[in-house]
């Protein structure tokens, strides 16, 4: 019963569109196409946002520390205490 749109239905739809819109039919079709493209763009953007949320990893990855002791050398200067003065203040 509702198998799909056949040739008769397409012709009937075209005749109905001509009767309703007449010479404005190309303009109406352009507007309808622009609306469809905008809607499709918004739906695709919405899907991308959902995929980004699904792929989001809240745990930051820890940097790998090498097991070699030579790479763990300190680079800050060593503390040297000031010389003691023998004179009283």
C-alpha cells in the first residue's frame, strides 16, 4: 500500500506544485533546497559534537619517565652557604 512514490504520484505532485506556486516555482524550489542544505549542515555539526563527546578522554596522559638514571640529573645549581664573617655587628 505505502510501497513508495511511483510515476503517477510524482506527476500528481508536480501538477499540484504548478497549480499552487505557478511562476514562482523555481524560487520556491531554491529556497527549499537552501533550507534543506542548512538543516543537513546543522545535523552533521550536531553529530560531530556528539562524536567528540563520545571520544573525549578525561584522563590526561602522564608523561613517560625513562628508567635510565642518567636522564634524571638535576639542573638546578647547588646551594652554597654564605661565608661566615668573624666581625661582630
